[in-house]
């Protein structure tokens, strides 16, 4: 019995790869510094949200929270795309359904990553965690369509 490997990328793999690239490129210290140097517009400024850093001037807590938020965003994106793509009904497996699945997964992933890492910061509170989750959901709403397009291109179960 031969095992056939599919040449096509799965929706989860495609969405996770694009999420990783978004976080790696647009969350980098170089991009974040460029965005903060001038008025770049809401889309380019929003792309810099899950900023990771190697800054030695920041406290270890803040550095850990920022880096963990970027990592959790990618991990949760993979988790939510897997859960949402598997739950699609056979009659709903269309282009729009795939875009909305990836988009929603990215909104949920960003909000959850921000909520969990907000408790690592100094003076953490439930209120500040909810505000952080709101910022994550806003990021997912503005940027998540990119993940939706990537999952549309992938093969669904």
C-alpha cells in the first residue's frame, strides 16, 4: 500500500505560514521603528501590533510578554483554523466560507494571545487584560483577511 502525499497545502498550513510571516516581518523591531517614526496609516501601523523585540532596556517581564504574544498568535492561529475548518459543513465549503474561517480564527487567536500575555505584565489586572484582548481583536479584524485568503487557497478536510 503506497502512501500518497498531497501536493496541496492544507488550509491550516497555509494560514499558519502566513501568520508566521506576518508576525516575523511586521512585528520585527526594524518595522516597528519605521512605523513609529512617522504617520504611516492605520493599516501599516496595525500590522506592527504583535511586536517582538530583543530590547535589553525593557524589563524581562515586558520582553517575555511581547515575545510570547507573538508566538502564541501563530500557535493559536493554527489551532483555531484547524478547529474552524474541520467544523465547516459540506454545503458551506466555498470560497467565502474559507475566507471567513481564516479571518475569524485570526481574530480569536490575536484576542486570546493578548488576553493571556497581559497577565505577565507588571500591574496586571482583569481590566487591562480585556483592553489588551480588544486591541488583539482589532488587529485580527483589520489584518485577518490576509489569513482568510491564505486559508482559501489551502485544501480543507
